[in-house]
C-alpha cells in the first residue's frame, strides 16, 4: 500500500512538473514559488488557450462558409496546401473566370489594384527583412561585448535573447498582459527608481552623520554606562565590570 502511495505521489509530482513546464514556456519570466502564483499563472494560461481556441474556431468557421459558398476556392486552397503550384492551381480553377475578367475593364481595374497592394506589401516586407538582417549583422560586436560584460555563457545569452524576442512578439501582436506590462514598466523606470534609491541613501547617511555630530558636540558620543552610585547591596552585579560578585556578610 505504501508503494502504491509513493507511486501515485511520483505521478502527481510528474504531472505538476509538466504543467509548470508548459506554463513557463508561455510565461518564461513568471515566478511560481508557491501555489497562489501557480494558480494565477494557470488561470492566465487557461484564458490564453481559450482565447486562441475561440479565434481558431472562428477562423475555421469562416473558412467553412467560404468553401461552402465557393467550392472552387476550397478546392484551390486544398491543392495548394497539398503541394501543387499556386499559379497552376489558380488557372485550373479560375482560368475561365480570369479570361472573362480580361474583357471587363472594371473587374480588371480591381484585380490590378489588388495586385499593386500585394506587391507593395511584399516589397515592404522584403525591405524590412533585409534591414533586420543588416541590423543584426551590425549588432554582433555589441552583443558580444554585452555578453562578456555580463559574464554570460552562450546558452545563457541565447536564453536571454529568447526572452527578449518573446517580449517583443507580445508587444508587436498587441498581447499586453500583466507580465509584459510589468516587465516594460520595470525596464522604463529602472533609472528613475535607481536614482531615487541613491538619493534616499544619501539622505539617510547625511541624517545619521548630523545626529552623530550633535552627540559629539554635546559630549554624548559614548554609550551610557552604569552609575556606580546606584549600586545597592542586593545587586548581584559588580558596579564596574558587570560580573557577578561574591556575597558578603553584609548581604545577610
């Protein structure tokens, strides 16, 4: 029976560790030192999963409606996902419609306008991607210097960059949860908080020095000593050394 209990306890512990691991993958900077923090993170993780499920279910519903309303679109997307060439699949399912559009100036104008928007987005995306690669290449020395100054190993620095990218991804996607806002707030106010702490330390040190100087001027720089005049026969302490004295006949 004791073996079964130990096995059940190990299984429960393993399940808890797996759950904590999943939560930390989503919230790597989250502290899970006690059950309250674990349950708070679990509630937020559950809300995040439910929100993603609802979005996926909504997108899936829209795709189902699109496929039902336009079966050719569904077949086209299915072929492209299956590995067919997108242009060939487009001609296969929309060739006659595309030829018909060539005779309609209004429709062709819409097609050209949509194509121009697509080309503009792709050009902007390629420009940003190229700029990002150039900036990373230029930042190599700075990152190496930062890693050396902080005494980080390669794995520690990679973990640090993962957390940075994780935070930036939340910001770019608009997912400003409590963890992201707290990290951003601490980062933005670090200098001002440090300056306030230094100022408070200077004020406390100055006040302590003023009190000490006042005590010196008033002759009260020594700690209070026991007055020998207050020594009574019933005391067990020596008035000068504080040691227990030997009883005499006068104490009887």
